[in-house]
C-alpha cells in the first residue's frame, strides 16, 4: 500500500503507545476516566482503557480536522450526495429528526412523517383484527433491526401479537415456523427494498400458498409496483426510499412489526432516542463528539495499532442480537478496498465484528481474548438499571462486566507462564441508564454515526454494498443450472453440481 500522510503522522504516537502498559497509562493520568468519558442522554461511554495517551488523541483530532469530518457530517445531514457510487444522499436521519435544512433533507423528513402516519393506521387495523401472529419476512437490514429491537424491548411487549421472523431461504425455517401457526390468524409483512430479494420472494410464495389468500399480506418496499404485482393490496403497502440503505432502514416502515407489537408510542420513542444522538453528532464539536471519539478510537486500533477485529460484548441478554446487527452495519459499510474516487484504499479499513452476550461468552471465547496471541479491542456494554426483581443477579452480572474489563486491561502474573494474564487488552465501556426505546435508539445511532466518520477518514462509501451482488447473480444462474450442469463453466462448481445431482432429496 502507498504511504498515507495522516497515518505516518500517527506512527510515532503508535510506537509510544504500543510500549505503554494500560495500567501505567491510567496511573499517570489521575483524571483519565473523567477526561475520556462522554455522555449523551441515557448513554455514557468511557475510553479510559483504550491504548491512547493524550498526545495521540490530540493527533487523532487533527486527523479528523484534516479529513474534514465536520464538513462530512454537515453534508450527510443536509442531504448531499454522500453515496457517490449510486449518486444518492443517505437520509436515514430524516426518518427520525428534522435537523437537516437542505431541500433533500426537508423533503425526506416530510415523506417519513407521512409514512409514519400510514404505519400508525395499519397498526390500529392490525390490533383491531383477529390476527394473533405476525411474520416478518425479510433478510439483512429487513430482519436484523426489527429483531434486535423486539428482543431488546421485550419488557414493553403487551403480548397482543406473537412476532416471528423468516429470513433464510432454507426451507426448514419456513416449514418449522408454519407448523406453529394458524393460517387464518396469521399476517405476514414482506420487507424488501427492491422487492426482488430472492429469499424474501421465495418465502412469500410459501406463505401465500399456505395462507390461501393475500388478504393478510403486507409489504414494505421502495418499489410498490412490484408488490402490487404480487397481489399486495395498496392499503397494505408502506414505502421505503432509495435514500435509505437496508442496514439503516430500521427507522422507516421496516419497523412495522415493532410498532405493531410494542405500539406506535414505543416506536416513536425509539426514533426520539436516535434523534437525540443525531442532534449531538450534528452540533457537538469534534473534541466532545461521542460518535467522532468512538470512530477515532476504531481508526486508531485498526490503522495505528494494527488490530483487525473488534468484539462487541453486551452484558444484558436483551442485547444478545446486537453483535449480529453490528456485523452487518459495520462490515457491509466499511468492508471496502476502493475509495470514493475509485482508487485502491491505501490503508486497512473496517475490522471483523463479532461478539456475544454476558457471562455466557466468558465460558466460550474469553480464553482466547485473555491469553491468545492476538489482542482484540472490545466494546463492553452494560445496563445500570434492570427490569427484573433480582438485584443479586444483576449485581453479579455487573461485577462480571467490571471484572472482565479490568482483567483485560491490567492482567495478572501467574505462578507460571500458562497461568499468567498478559493484560493490556484495550476496551471501551458503554453504559446505558436502562434499556428503553430512547437508550436503544441512541445506542444504535451512535454506531451508525461512528461508521460514517470512519468512512469519511478512509474516504470510502459506507452506503453501497456491491460486494454482495456477485454471489447473488451466480446463485440465480446456478439454480437453473441444476438441470443443465454442462452449461457451468467453472470446473469445480460443475463437479460439485454433479455430486449434488447424484444425491437427490429422499
């Protein structure tokens, strides 16, 4: 890779910080916790245990200024064409706030408000019906967001509906799900921005055949004409727009099952929490901007310290879906090797995102995190106030959260090398006052804006996803090639097709 001027300026700071022990760094800065902590509404984040001393952070802030991060944030909110490969704005913030004064932003917010009113009418109709089960049919951003929110906010669910999710094209999933349901009391929401997504349309066919009617089929799409052609009635159709990427679409009509299950008020509170983070990111200067700080730490870990993965560790079972949600958000957005200008990126970009919830993962992969050869930066996420009546269990859960973060940072000597903990593993601590629609909205929006700032520094486009297209095109061709394997040009694929044809389903 060619040299990068801003990264070269970070090199001396990286060398110094690589030689520092986190325990020594913290001891040398008595106010390190308060000086590295930032709060936005119901969310606080501390970066005290990241391997970044004050001069290195100052250098990172200079990088943010040089890379014109503040201008990029303004362009994003105002509806400028930040998705340059598709010549579109990215206006998911307009679904939840009116902070943009540009014509595109104002128009998008007006459309979003109109769609929310239509969604509220559908929610009322569903709640007044005899439907007992809702099936959300979608994949990627059409699945992960609503699923995360409903799992995180399950304490608010009054139980009016049982909500199910059908994403994979694997027929076992549909078969197992439908055995639990009554077709006369089930409604399905087909969620696809293009309404050409193969998995969603195939599952829709299965549901239509099983239900024997389209009367309880709903659709959320940017291509309503295609949904109408599949028998969806206009009154059961909600819009998406080209200016909302799938992984940013939770805040749109994609949240229909969330609003139906929890109520429109809870959905609007989710939007309000995200809007609070939007306002902070839009107006806070970069030195006190939480999303900018989170992004700069990620860039530092990836480019200056050379870490190639990032663990997300929520200590609350209700956030167990968050690592999977962030896998798509971060890796689909930042998994790019070409700049906005079509040139090869001259430095490493997005890390591999993985993780899991609470004390369960302490008994699976924490061994590797503590004593493995590769250090992995971590985001710990804790919740101050639970929604259950077992204070001792919550105290023990939080004790584990604090203990693991401390152990990763400080390590400990052992009676021999195998029992020693090297420590010096960096982490960020994020604390939510409680899990509410507002705090969850703020948390998700924080990660969205952090991703955007990282992309601005690397000059990559976080709003396209061309990398997923090739495999999808090949799969469409190969589905037909099962009947004509000799037409396949790749010799290994052709041989594998022969193996599959020799072992037909029983």
